[in-house]
């Protein structure tokens, strides 16, 4: 953004015997890839009124001068599961605040796996050349949905994306006329990808 690269990371404070304990998201920025500025914590799960902990994968995108922070959060009742939330800021370094007051994606909106599990994680947002934004996400099953122009509401049905051996962590980029959907696959996880001429597929596994 304006010639500066912003890196958003989960801050893992796991102690011995814990797999991980990510309690906040931090931001660093650089202009030359060598000298970095530490902007500290820019968002915590508890900054969402419904969030009770566990910061998971996230992505920040800019549109029309605002910065939208899409992320996975462990939600309190009535959700009691991993959900996708979105926070917003006028600056890439925050402060980011809950943009909705409720999660964007909740466990009851997708039909895969037992309720209360981490089906709805790893959000990624791609803004196409025409300005239309798409949200992709999911564990064991990938989904996409259009976002409204305000970037904080869904604009249509949730659509399953069928990818071989898909586990989690979808990521979209475009090169020329091709869209690329990368994702983590199986255990131990490896990175696979599929290609399409359309952001909505069909996707050809590569």
C-alpha cells in the first residue's frame, strides 16, 4: 500500500505442552524488505464482542480507502465454534474494530462436519478486476461467497468448491487471464493448486 509492504502475523505464546496459543495479531511493515517497523498488536480475538480467544488465520485487504481484516476467531455462545469475523480500519496499522457486531460466517451456515468444529476457518478475500469481492474459506470443504460492496455482508448463496484432497488455507491470485487457487492438502500438509478462467470456477486441479 503506497509503496509499503504490511505483514500481519499471529503472535504465538505457546508454553511447553501446548501446540499453539495465538492471542493477538501483530503488524510489521517495510519499504525495502530489510528494515522493518514493528506496529505492535493491531487486533485481538477479544476485540470482537463475541470472541473468546484463539487467533487463527487472517488476511487484510484494502478497498476504497478502508482496510478490512478477515479472520478466524473462537466465538462464544450462541455460536460456540470457530467463525469468520471482519474488522475495519482507516489505516493498515489500525486500530481495527469489529465491522458488524456479529460474525460474517458461522458454523450453521455450512453443512460439513460436526457442529462446533473448525469447519469455517482460513478466510481469504479476492477482489476481481471488476471490483467484485469474493470470500473463500473452509476446513475439509472449501466454500466461496460474493461480498457486497460494503465488504461486510454476503451477497448471494454460499457455494461449495470441489477440490481434490482439500484440507484448508485457500488462497487466490490471478496472473494474466488465469485464476489460481492454492490450498493446504492432507497430512502432513502440502500445498496444491487448481486453475480456472473464472473466479467462480470450474477449477482444474494441477
